[in-house]
C-alpha cells in the first residue's frame, strides 16, 4: 500500500476518533453542570494531546517503513 494511502486512512480514522470524543464530551456538557463541563473539557484536551503525539510517532514509523 502506498504511504499516502496509509497516512490518509490513518488521518480519517483519527478524525473519526476525535468526533466520537467530542460527542462524548457533549453528552456531559448537556448536563449543564459547570464543574462537570470543565472536567470534560480538560479530559478532552488531555486526550487530544496524547493522540497528537501518538499520531506523530505513527507517521514517522510509516514514513520509515514505506520509503
């Protein structure tokens, strides 16, 4: 499989994961509790950072393997 194809599919799935994460956060935000809303947003931000770091690492591995 071409590197661009692999990276494109990876990006699509990561985007879908983000959408699910945001939907889960919205469930909590809809409870109209400021403390819960703040905690949910902090949780999402932390997960976003971890995912971004992981995606960078995966892209490097894919680049090295499919060169």
